[in-house]
C-alpha cells in the first residue's frame, strides 16, 4: 500500500504549474471606445439629444470627436439627464425655479419647448451631470427668512447605480463602502 504522502505529492502542482501569470496590469475597465461616423449632422444631433443612453442597464457616455486629439486621450466625464424636481410648492412650479435647481447640479440645456419642463406636480430640467461624482439626491432650500425645506431629485432613464454611494460607475455589490461595512450600513 502506497504512503498517503506519496499519493498527495502526485496530486500537488509541479513548480512549473505553480508559477503565477500576473495580469493585473492588463486590466482595462472603462477604456472601451467606439467611434461612429454619421453622414448627416442632424443624425449626430438627434443621437446626442437622446441621451441618457445605456446598454444592459450600464451607462454609455457619448461625446463628439473632432480629431484634434488621439482617441485614447478622450475623456468621457459627463452626460445629460432629465432631472425631476420634487417637493416644490405650487407657487414655485415654474421655469425659473427649475433652472435655478438645474444650475446647482451642472450645466443646464434649456429645451426649445419650455412645456417639456413641466411635469404636473414637479418640474423637469435637462442637466449635464459629471458622471465621476455621486448623483445628488436633493437640495436644502430656503423658502423665506423663517422656513426651510428639502427638495428631492429623480433622474429619468437612470441606468445601474450604486445605492450606497450614488456613483454610476459600479453597482451595490462592487461598492468599496458596502464591502468595508460588510453590508451593514
């Protein structure tokens, strides 16, 4: 009968098999760039006005390429969202208030038809949002010298998002904050 130690050695890896191949430097997350050519400028405008785009619920950030820099130097840091502004009293359901809140979030793209900004019990504004920062959930507001409140935002066509930290770059299960807290926040 063969010794158990000898049998175990037969199942162990050889030195050659045990050498690791390091692929950590090859990781290229978020570096995928797709260049598309349109025959008409109207088509480009239509695609960009249709933002926010997503694929399989993951954010796709678009930008125009003018060939002045190399493709690998392009920065995809922002995209447009329609943001709903909720919690406004009826007296503040107007375009000026919506634009003021929009300006606090990023660069506002004012629509040609102002009626697109009205949503019944809320206002809407199209804002260019920095996707490298967490999404803003709302704002404190001062109504007058004696009263304050909270206005909250809802983002239309929102792709996957981390509900722990508010970033669009990962989901809940990949969040460093969630992992460090062991899911007990």
